C-alpha cells in the first residue's frame, strides 16, 4: 500500500511540476537607448516649449506574455513668455509592463507608473517663490505603443508613442512622447 501511495504522489507531483521555468519566465532581457520629441498637451505649453528627450530602458520577460519595463530619461524644457527662469531640467523614471498583441506579435501595448523630478534652471536667483527652485516631484501614469521596425540577430530598431498624465495640483498635466529606439538583447 505504501508503494502505491508513493507512486500516486509521485505521479501527482509530476502533473503539477513545471518544465524548466527559467526558460520561460526570464528568457529575455535587453537594454535600449531612445530619443525623440516631447509635446505638452495642456496649459504648460503656454510657458514652456516642446522639446527633445533621451532615455535608456531595461526590459525583461515576465509571466510568459508580459514584458517588464524600467526607464530613466532626461529632457530640458525651455521657458517662453513672462517666466523668471530660463528653463526646467526634467528627469523622468518609469516602471511598467508591455503586452505583445497576439494578432500582430511584435507590436506591444504598455502601461505603468511615472515619476518626474523637475528643477528650474535659473542664474539670477529670482524665481518668485517657485517650488521649482528647490526641486519638485510629480507622479502619474503612462500608456505606450511599441512598434518594432527592424529585427536582426540581437538588435532591434523601432518607434514608441507615449501618453503620460501627471497628477499635479490643482490640475493634471499631460504630455505626448514620440521616439525611436535602438535595443540590444542581453539574453
């Protein structure tokens, strides 16, 4: 009877066991450099010019069909109009997930959380009590469309389109990002 129970437990354990989980869960990791244009979609565009940005990205497979994304980037927003400083340094960070669309496999939709740190670029020291002189952080979310264009060996070239909403007070702040990237697979 003990041999029979042991055989049933061994058979049951083999039904629940995964095949090599490392070959599925973390079989992809890559680094990318991206550059493009940032467009302000709200009232911030009255005092700030649209600008260019640069960022790096690390991504990896995650639960078979998901791709984890970690980004860090920089943009310099030049001021216009009656503003007491020259521009704003903006450092942005994002963490999120992409989902490759099954019917058009290389194209992926993604979403996640954003954190933006800003500081005024001022030489005169006269910023009229703005919170940008001693740093300001904002949080929000983003959605993106990842469009791979060329794939070869361990390299990929593509385009990305982002919509980002920051939960600033008293209103939200919205931006659109359009960029091109060069990505290299690590494994």
